C-alpha cells in the first residue's frame, strides 16, 4: 500500500498509487508521489515514466481524515 516504483531493465519506470479502496492519497502521499516521479525523471537509465493506480479508481483526491 502506498507509492511504489518498479524500474525495468527496458528503461521504463512504473510508479503505482495504491491507497484502497478508491486511491484517496493522504497529504504525505502527495509529497512522496512527487518525489518518486522526480527521482525517476532524473535517472539517466529511465526513458519513460508510467503513472498507474491499483484498485477501483485512478485517484479520488486527498484523504482528509
């Protein structure tokens, strides 16, 4: 659960959001997501960054709990 990054040998980094049940990301998760995308973009071995989500929805916004 959370933000994960899978970097393949083919130069593709997949950043996955997984906050069940509807991917409402907590405040700290937004910062982590930004950091992971920026880190993948700075990696000279990465040529493509894919942003995807697990579960029912891509993103339901911010979890305000």
